[in-house]
C-alpha cells in the first residue's frame, strides 16, 4: 500500500509532467478541446492537493486521462 509520502511524491511528479504541456496547451492557437482538457488536468492537480490521501489516485486518474487526450491532440 502506498504511504502518504508516496502519494505526495506522485502529486508532485504529476504536476511536473502537466507543467511541461502548459505552453502548448495554453497557446492562443490551441484548439478548444486541448484547452478544455488541460483545464481538467490543472483542476485535478489542485483537487489532488486537497482531498484525503486515499482519494488522490482516483482524482489523478481523471487528470491523467485528460492529459493523455491533450498529448494525443498535440501529436495530431
């Protein structure tokens, strides 16, 4: 079972990965779908920092799916 430290490190790493997409996802010419999905990514990160430890994996799962959509959309 994951410890609180493991979960906190996962949230930090998720934030670091999400930040790498910020420039492309917030570019003025980015398609609306990318912007919307990236907003979900950012919201999931914010929520993951506030919910109880046992709820973090589910929150990050939603954010990760949105981040995958952003990634795929950016690839074209």
